[in-house]
C-alpha cells in the first residue's frame, strides 16, 4: 500500500485550533537570592515579547526577535504571515538603546511601541552584563549592516535562529530569561506569561 504523505502546512492548519484553545503558557520562577541586583524587564506587546536590560552605566537596551520579512521588510500580507507562522523563515534580531530610567517616565513613549503587560525583575548584574555582551557581539560581528526600522524603532540584523511558530519572539525571550538565571517552564508560544509570587507592573 502506498504511503500517503500529509504536507506539513496542512498538519499545522489542523493542529492550530487545538493550540489556540490549549491555553499554552509559561511560568517564570524568580531566583531565591540576588547578590548584586540589576533591573530587567519583560515586555509584552500583544502576542510579541521583548526584553529590556539595564547596562552597568544605567542605560537600557531592548532586544527583540521576529520574522525578517514581517518586521524588517514590512511584508504583512496574509501569505507572508502564514509563511512566518508555519514555515521556518529568516529570523531578525532587533536592538534599541534607551536612556536611563527616570521618575514617572512613560516607557511606551520611550520605546515607541505599545506595552500590554510588563514585568520587572531584579537579577544578577553579572548575568545581565554577560547577556548584553553576547547580544552586542552579534551586532558587532554581523556580516550585514544593521537596518534601522523607523516603524519598529529597532535596528535589525539577521539572527542565527530561524523564526517559526515553534520558535517565535516569546520562545527567544524565554531563552534570554533563562540565561539571566530565571527558571521558565511551559510553552510561551502565545505570550501568556505567569510569574510566581508576582504581578505585572502597571504601565
């Protein structure tokens, strides 16, 4: 009997409704102790996440991960969105530098994009510095000059990771948080974050 092969996209289309109602979420556990705290923020923009790291000089760097065609080339057709969702595509690493925090600041105005939820963490300064160094080296050593998006307010370079539903901005944010010493369990695919013993910070 001939084996019937079902296209990958068809499988994903069948499974997508199950994923939508499955309540996929990720739970973040805070470290028990932090010797030298430095502020980190997890920002949720609808279903898309980014992180905001505080450098040693108190300036801040926001990093984001997305689909190159969607976020950089601004190809936002249904076909482009479906391709970004269901197929491995070129990933984009975004970077934005922001001034040090000030009392009563409007962070949304600072970064130029809406924030639906945000969480503030005090994490080890050494781990924050290490992650900043790793990400900055990617920009410094990129063979492609950074592309600045006036719409996104981010400078983009190609990521070494492909973008797909199985590894989107939320998965990348989870990996960054793990590198910072946080424990992340579950699947953050839809940006449903929960933090043990903590509530989102008011915008």
